[in-house]
C-alpha cells in the first residue's frame, strides 16, 4: 500500500461488525413477514374493534398467514438469539447502547423533534437511538415469548399464565407488535433524515470525523 492509499484507508473506520449487519437485515426481513402475516391472523379473530386493511397483510387467508408466521418465527427467534448472545458476550451492547441517562434521552429526543439532532460521529449512537434500540430488542423478546405462550398454551402454561392467560398473552403480543412497528417507523424516519447511516449498515464502515 503506498502512502496515498494508506492515507485514504485511514479515513475509514469499522463501525458495525459483520454479524450485527447480517443479523440486522435478516431481522428486518423476518419482522416484515411476521408483522404482515400477523395482521392477517389478527383479522381472522380481531381483539379490538378494528381490522387491518387486507392490502398490507400477508398470506391471503388465515391458513396461509399462519404458514408465513410460523416459517418466519424460526428465522426471527434464531437470528434474534444469535444477535442477543453476540451483543452481550462480545460487549457490543455495552459499548454501543450503554449508558442511557434520562437527561441525555430528553435532550436528544427534543433535539430530534426540532430537527437539530447532530449525528456527526456515526460510530456512536445518540441517547435517542440507544433508547429506541434497547426498546426494540426488549419488545422483540416479549413478542417471541408471548407468541410462544399463544402457540403452546398447554405445554407452556406457566409462560401463558405469566402473560395473564391466553387472552392476556394475545394482548401482550399485540402491544409488543405495536411498540415494534412504531419504533421501526421512527427508526426509518431517522434513517431518511440522516441517509449517511444507511450504507454503514451494509458495508460496516464510516468515514472518520
Ligand atoms: C428497511 C428497514 C430498515 C432500515 C433501512 C434500517 C436501517 C438501519 C441503519 C442505517 C442502522 C444504523 C444506524 C446508525 O449507524 O446510526 C440501523 C441500526 C439498527 N436497526 Fe435498523 N433498519 C431497518 C429495519 C429495522 C428493523 C425492522 C429493526 C427491528 C425490529 C431494526 C433494528 C435496528 C437495531 C436494533 C439497530 C442497532 C444495531 C446494533 O448496532 O446492534 N432495524 N438500522
């Protein structure tokens, strides 16, 4: 490598490990399939006084939607497990998502709402991002466990009881889905506002500031 090449490569830093990038995109696909097929399942026996427009659901009918839901469930659970175990064991969560202080979250959320949230150093998540990512991860775990409670309410009766029984587990499952969908919409809005972050989740690299 000559001096000029060395100079250029020195400007780039690795900010997202490969395993996080793969897990992120597999998760995005699994969540899309789970949510849209879940909406079709919901329509077959709505918990609340509304239905989800058929055009945004997957599976066509209850049987088809259940097949999509069960297929993507293994992808979501296995991929999520890899991501969470890696995140804890490697220190990735500690480095990227910790600490989160109330003051910093308030400051960053207010700044984001005013369109004034600076995100110069892409290797560091701001407090609003950290909170959103931790909330997405927790809601994802709740989704998987409440889903298991609905799927096997007899075999996993302790889990189902923990969720407040079968009907309770349905409400918990729906609420966790709503939290994930709202956070993902906010997440996508932030990516659109700071498009420089998008390629970093593909290549893993960002230019040093
Ligand atoms: C097409 C859809 C999506 C796009 C374009 C997208 C984009 C991104 C980008 C660019 C980052 C890095 C942000 C930065 O460096 O500042 C990121 C991180 C992240 N995204 Fe997404 N995302 C999508 C879907 C999702 C979904 C569906 C979830 C979860 C349900 C999710 C959860 C996360 C999490 C947890 C991180 C932090 C990863 C880590 O560092 O461990 N994303 N996303």
